[in-house]
C-alpha cells in the first residue's frame, strides 16, 4: 500500500504541486528521519524560513529517504489560484492512481481552497475506474513530516535547484 503527500509552490507565474509517494512500510522511518531534522524550537520545516545551508542539508536528507517524488508544473498567468490549481490536482490524481496510491494527504491552504481541491479531485476520480479507492484529505502543515518533504521538493523545483524529483510540465 502506498501513501502520497502533496504541497504547492509558486514563483512568478510558475505554479507547481509536488508529491511524495511512500510505501506504508517505509513511512515510520521516513517520518522519524524528517522529524530528527527539526531544531528544538521548530514545529515544522518550511523551506522559505530555512538558511541556505539547512535547505541543502534537508534536500540531502530527502535524497536518503525511500520515496518517489514528482511534480506537475503549470502557470498562473491570467488566472486565479483555483483555476491554476485544478489541472495540477487532476494530473496528480491520475498519476497517483497509476502508481497504486490509496491514501493522499494534501497540505491545507484554507477551507475554501480545500473545497475547490476536493471538487477537482472528485471530478478526476469520476473519469477513471479504480481497483482500490483513493482516499484524500487536507492537513495543516505541521501535522505530518512528509508534508515537509513535499514542501522542500516544491521549493527546490520552483527555484531551479537540484532535487530528487521528476518534473512534468503542463501545457
């Protein structure tokens, strides 16, 4: 069984959704490794708040984890967030189905956006036949360390930094 964890990033008109896929049996070790990176007073890792050296160390840590990672990249040019986010969620949903993911946790933006997300995901799910159901939910950023991994990879892709992630550009 596989789980997925997603977070977004944007820079200029580039908008992306990064997703980390983890086998259930590897989740506890991955979470423990990522939690171990926290400093005493930190509640979570957020790349925009880390120094350059800590960012590099965190990406190095991510490379040591037993994960798969991919990101869909689109544009916000001439559109607002829900419209820009919809195709990224639809493509991510399809990719997760192909990879056999059964549980998906997405970093919460806000309740309104979470509702738009659920509509986008449900619309995509209606177009496919599932062998197993895909459950999905939103979590606050501090609630799961594997969301921090998705944040780190999203940050790296948005800034053109090297990272262990497959990047797929949407038209």
